[in-house]
């Protein structure tokens, strides 16, 4: 019961933060994806980088158990699904997490997004045997692998470099990019006046 209450509290806090930074507003998402408003992108990069540094640093210090890290197998379906998620995110202005938060904040359009996501999940479940038979769900590149090797993990690393150290370095790069990225990479359109003849 305690873990459920903790999950509710953490989820509500996470949703409040998403709403506060503008991630529940499709206009902010659209501005980010068109490179006109990068505040949200900078926040996401900072969060990923900080989380990466803390997680992999915690593993190196023995504070985080490697067994808690879940690595998913690589297969073609993951890449196709990622492309579909990205296209849906761009078209709707929501990803699954921000859509639920937007609905909780009162946005009615997010309810249609959630309904579409549930229908898509149901369609995938109903057609799963066909996808499995197609081979799109078969592992490739060794299945469960990481970029760097992680001591005590049951999967291989693609490089001999320590996965923990690599995670910290990549996290630091994300944090650095978040700080040096300008607020916009694409200028707003300027109206051009044609002089009268």
C-alpha cells in the first residue's frame, strides 16, 4: 500500500512539473519541434542529463543496484514504433505522459489523444500474433545490449568502456547542451513591406 501511495505522490508531482514547464501545452510542443521555442527542449535535456549523472554515479558509488536498470531488446518494431510515436507527437502535440497530464489539467483535446492511444494499443494487442510472425519483433544486434559494459549486469556492452562512466559523460553532454542551446534556432517570420510605386 505504501508503494502505491508513493507512486501516486511521485506521479502527481511529476505531472505538476510537466504542466509547469509547458509540456502539457501542444503549442509549446509544436514550438519545440519546429525549433522556434527551445525552453522545453532545454528542460528535457537538463532533466535527462541530470538523471543520467545521478543514476550512473549512484551505480558507481554502490548506491543504486544495477539490477534495477531494465534494458529492452533491440528489434525492428521498436524503431517503427518510435517513428510512429514521433509522428503522433508532432501531429497532436502530446506524448503519452504529457497527454495524461494535459487531460488532468482540464484540456479536452487530450481526452481524444488518450482515446486514440488506447485504441491503438488495443489494435496492436489484437494483431500481435501477426506482428510476431512477421519477424519484426525478433531481436537483432545481440538483443539486450548497452553502449558500455556494466559490471554485474546480465547483458553485454557494445564497447569495452565502462557503461557507468559513459552514462555520466553523456549526461554531462546533455546538461552542457541544455545550457548553451539558444532559446530559438529558427527566427520568427518577418513581414516584408513592398514599397509603393
